[in-house]
C-alpha cells in the first residue's frame, strides 16, 4: 500500500533536499524516521526507490513549522538521511539547506513578503541558533533570477545572505569543545596527529594536510579513490568524536554520529584546478580547505563548515589560525575548496584574551524545483 506526503524539493546552495511541514509528520520519532528513510529511498546505495540522489548532499530533509509565540518566524529541523544505513541524523545543521528555508517560508505564505528585501528569522532546532536570511524580494515578489553564482552550482541566481547569530557552541555549547585550540589524538595503526576541534555553526575537526600525507589541493575524486585515505580520515574524525564524548570508539562513530564533527583538511594557498576544471590562483584566496561529508569527500564545501572555519581562523593557536597566519586574520576570509571559492564574513571581538564570535555570514542561491506529493510504501 502506498502512502503520500505533501512535499517540496528545493535546492539550497550546493545541496538539495525534501521540504515538509512538521504537522504532516507523526510526532513519534521512530515513525517519522521511517517515513524519511522511505521517501529518500534508504537504505540503498542507489536510493533508486526514493527522492535521494545517492550522495550525502542530496539525501537531506528540512522539517518546517511556523512559530507563533517566540521572537522568530520559522522553526527548522535538519535531517541527514543516511544513504546505505537505516539511520537519520539530527546532529548539527546544514547551512546550504538552510539557505532555502526562508524561500520555502515565503513560497508557502508562512512569512509576509516586503520589499526590496525580506528578512526571515529562522530558528534551527538542531543547534538552537538563530539564522537571519535576507532574501531579495523586489516589488514584494519572490525572484529566482539574479547574477550571483556559487561554486558547484551551474548558472546564476538571486543572492541570499545568511547571517548566523552567536554561532559558538552550536552542538557542544563551547567554541572549543575540549577547551584547547589544539589536541593530540592517538590514531589507531597510524600514530599521533595534531588537530583542532572548533564548534561554530557546526563542529569541525581540523588537521594539516601535510601531517597526514596530503598536499591540500586534492580533488574530491582523488580523495574518494583511495580507500586508505578514507579510512585514515574517518579514524581521525571518529577519534575526535570520542574526544568530544560522542562515541565510545572510533569505529562506531560512523553509525552513532556520522556527520559530527566534520572532518576537514587545511593547507596554505596554492594554485590548483577545481573538480570542474577551473584554474584557481593562490593569490585569489586565503586558506585551502577540503571537507568530508558522511565518510566521503564533499564535492564543494558545507556552508556551516566554511562559517566554522572563518571563526576558527580568528582563534589564536588553532590549526586554521596558524596555517593562515594570525597577522592575516580579517573580517572576511576567502576559502578555496575542491570546486572553487567561498567568501565568509564574520563579526568578532577579543574580550580579555577570549575570542567572541558575534556572527558569521555568507551568500548562497536557492530555488524551488518541485511541489507536490511524494509516495512511499506503507
């Protein structure tokens, strides 16, 4: 027997996902997760029987409700649906999917449109943080037209600004979850690796490319093609998860906390060619970064990962800060990822030697792809 669910498909940044209203889902978490797995086609590596696209960036769900009492407009819960495992993760947020939440709200009449910009105040339940989404609405109308482009998405679109307020401790409650700008991790069958664990918008664990045999300009395809690379990176990520108290051992981290912390490789700037064949000059950006997503190389970069990295650059003693050079820290950081560049702005201050991150922001494009019903097996 087939059941149906009202559903929209939106692209937000470099991710794509299903958007559903919370009121249309059961309150029971197990029942809800089963529905999300079924509509995405998991657990099946191809996701052939659902909406998922067989990569982590297209196996996502945004659960939306209108807020009626608090000082924001929309409640938004992000769900990362595992592709080949019957598991739905609510750990952390997806910044790219976030960029479509405000547009979804406007499309569905959940927020009144103004002109020329409509600001949608979004509360992300995963991180318990507020995002202000500044959406161009000329003449009081939604538009998907514009001349702004982002790496990893063909064409151009309307330029949406996402401002993440007070992003510190989005998951752990602390900007530095271990209390230290750097930690030494004992990696099984490898040895000691120095890392930084930072939590702003989402928790990331950083390692220097050279410390683990990387150059720092590898494409996602090159990283994914080497099983030894993937195993080492997951060992580091899993060991960091243990350090954070999220798992008992690194092996179980892929199951119990597959997306947090996000594994991140950092290096100094260098000339490189992106996955799509574009030449990037070292002078065009400030810091090189390669991210992992659900045990595979991210094709571009997670927006929350870019935001966290900018914040990490401002913290003396972290690996991103040291690779960038403390003297080069500024209010806008350009990051070079495997398929291009992304610029992140931040507001921060030094309070008696302690860094306080007031906000981090960047720009994305987003658009509506489909509105209708999704059918799944009951």
